[in-house]
C-alpha cells in the first residue's frame, strides 16, 4: 500500500478541526524529549501497582511458578500485539507486498489473546474479546484508508470508532473482573494505547521515523504495564489457580 500521507500537512489539510486538535495534542504529549517515559501528567493506573493479591510468598519472596508463567505468557501475547502492529504499520507505509501476511498474523494474535482468558471466563467470553480486538485492528485500517483518500468525514468517523472500541474492550474486561480490573484504570490504559498508536503510526506514514520510534518505545513499555495489570487481575480473582 502507499503511505497514508507524504507530508503531515497533506493529512492535516484534509481533516476536521476536531481531529487536527487531537493529532496536534498527541504529538506534543509524545514529543522526542519524553524519550521512553510516559508523557507529562500521565499516571500509572493503580491496578498495575497493586501487589497485595499477587500471591507472592511473604516469607521467601518467591513468586509461584504458575504466576510467573501467567505473567510471562501475558507479556508475550501483548508484546506480539505491539510487534505485529508495528510491522503492519511499516509494511503499510512502505507498500510492502508482505502487508497481507503481516495483517493476518496480527489478527491471529487477537484470537490468541481471546483464547488466553477462556480458562478463566469461558469460551464465549474469549470469543467476544477476540471479536472486540479484531475490530480494534480493522478500525485502525479504516482510519488509515480514510486519511489516504482525504475523506475527512470518514477519518473523523474512524477516529471515533477506534476510541469507542477501546472503551468497549476496557468495559468488557472491567465487567468480567470489576474488583481487580477497575473500569477507569482500563479505560485509561486503552486510551493511552490508542493515543500512542496513532502517533507512531502517523509518524511512520509521514516519514518522521525517529520520532515514531521514540513513541513506539513508550507504547511498548505502556503495553507491558497493561499486560502485568491483566495478569495481576487474574491472579487476584482466581487465587486457587495460582498456588
């Protein structure tokens, strides 16, 4: 595929003011000066910091092997989510013929994440999460296509859909585990993920490679925090599975 835009101004000249304001704000928030740290004012959700239900042996300080395996597995799944998303953006921007294969692997990752919650919440819940996550990917594709076509109405609609879907994912998880996955924390984490993806994706498509890489580093660290929060929530909700 061709790049979304050849220069940032070509994109901005075609978008509604509301979307322009969003993109401008995100670019400022995730400036190269931030390095790999969260943007100023960003707070790490409390759920990611709560270890009171981690099941860690207070005497030995050792984490049970079952907990360690869950955390490692969850990090692997979400690291793959980041890596295949990043490669899909790069393939899209460069017009690589490998894009369809990359996109297919990215969609498979969404199914893998859905499968990961099935032992805890059942097959129907896992399948529902997969559906929501696949929409997360396809909504971004719609956003990029609209921008490439200079379809301002389509771009505005797709941007709203991306953020609405992020809330749906957060709300679905919060409903499944309200005690350990608070809705506000998950909404904040998902919004941060969307913000960062828009920025590093737009940078790649516009040829702002160094800035995009810096923001991707932030996005990857953010996702590992979210993966740890999800693991902590499962361990807290199902302590009997993690002796």
